[in-house]
C-alpha cells in the first residue's frame, strides 16, 4: 500500500511537470505569434499548437492559414 501511494505521488508529480511544460510551450507559441514581425516558423508553430490542442483541420485552421498567406 505504501509503495502504491508512493507511485501515485510520483505519477502525480510527473503529470504536473509535464502539464507545466506544455503550458510554458503554449505561452511561448502564443507570445511568438504576437510579435509583429513575420516569422518563418509561425505557420509551423501554429500547426503544432493546433495538433496538440485540437484544431488540426477544419474552418478555424483554414481561417488561420489564409491569414498567414496575406
């Protein structure tokens, strides 16, 4: 029982660390997109963000893609 509690605590800590890293990366992606100068990496970062957070295709993706091409 003690080992199971220890494992659960460790898994919880790993989850929190992973979640914090994802949130940090999300902030970096969002901040890099708010920079006025155009970046060659912006479409890639937006696609990666969409893939992770749920907009890989569809209307919202097409709207963003059309904004990149302007």
